[in-house]
């Protein structure tokens, strides 16, 4: 399963970068924590798949999904999809929440990928 290890390594790097750029966020600790947890789990899945625990990916993914669901009402119907990519600075609080929700969905997807490592 070489491609799966490679994909988990890419996700680990993406999540590590996402955690690193949160330092100037108004609330960096929760975001650095979820992205850092995703990076750690993805790296573990990439480098030590035989010992990787699928429940860890499930736990992190569940937290990400629950958090995203909690954020959706703040942005649903208030933000156009193109607004997410129009500029990288914070345009409106709703755009920021929509971007954060997308990040959480990516974490959940990454944890789904990591969980595949444990399947045989």
C-alpha cells in the first residue's frame, strides 16, 4: 500500500503547514490543536502503519465533523463559494467561518484516509 502511505505523508505535511500558519489567528490554540492532531495521526499512519490505531483517526475525524456541523449555521447562505478564495485576508466573519468549516472537512477526510491504513 505504497500510495496510501504517500497520501498520508502528504496530508501530514498539509496539516503541519495549516497548524503553523494559525499563529496569527484570533483563536490559534483550537486550530493548531486540530491540525496538529491531524498531522500527527497522518504521520503515524504513513511511517508506522502496522501500529497505527484506527480509533485515533476516528476520534479526530469525529471531532472535526462535529465542530464543522456546529459552525455551518454561522455561514450557510451568507457566503458564496467564490468568496472563500477571493482574498486570503479575513473579508468578513462569515467568510472566515466558512473557511474554517472547509478546513475541518479536510481534517475529517484526512482522518478517513488515515483510517484506511489499518484495514487489510
